């Protein structure tokens, strides 16, 4: 089978579609939808978000050096998209999307109560890369809705929250599980 050659670009898909909340007080609170995000280290727990400097949230995060990554779900897909195409300069995204800002444990930025997982982050470095700048951050706390945690095993069942993914301009529901880490080398009984 022949492969077509494309110009160099961003073709690592699917990606999480997350709502990043920021601001140090209620008058500054904002939400930006981000797909350029991911894990970069386990110990210490670190992640990143990449944001265009012209975005309203960019200066808020740069000034406060903290934010919250809020995982999104099928129920939140409309708000996720809307918060990505509307600017916080003209809109109160929490109010207009009927989202509830909650108190984070270790940062001043609010969590989004409706999100099943809230990841509190403190910025360690900002790397200008071109169209986007990468905010390399330490994860200082994770809050998860207890309804998705098995009380006997402590296992987190995020799939029950119906998370969504973003792929080349479209949002998708995640499908069925097809394997578990290490299944390819597990001894058969």
C-alpha cells in the first residue's frame, strides 16, 4: 500500500479535549479548551498545556503560574467546544455554560465541579515554541468524583464518566476496552 506524504504537522491523534480553568479570583476566572496537553513525568508528576500567546487565558496563566486541567465527558462536550471558540475577554464562560467554579486544594484557580477529574497544576517553566508556548507544570493535586472509584479496590473507572477525545477537528466518544497494560506478556493459565 502506498503512503501519501503530507507537510509536517500535528497528526498525533486522538488527544484529550480538556477544559483548563484559570484565574486567581472570581473576577479573573476563565476557561480555555485545550487539546495540546499530556503527561511528561511520573515522579514528580508533571504535565503540560500548550497555548497560543494571543489567547485570553495565556496571560492569566503566565501571571498566576497555575491552572487546573478538567477532564471532559460526553455531557460536557458542548461546553468543551464552546469554551474553545469563545473568548473570555467577551464572555463569562462559567456563567454562560452553567459550570460551577469550585475551590481547589492547592491552587487559586478554580476547579470545574461538573468535571469528573480536576488536576491542579503549578507552572515550572514556559517554553516558547512558535505558534504555541508550552506551560510545563507540576501536578500538585488530583480530585476525582468518588462515584467513579471502586471502594473495594480503589480502581478509578473513568470510562463510566464517558470521556471524550479530539481528533482532527472532531470530538469522539471512547470505545470499548481492547486490552490492559501488560496483557501481551501475561502468562496464560
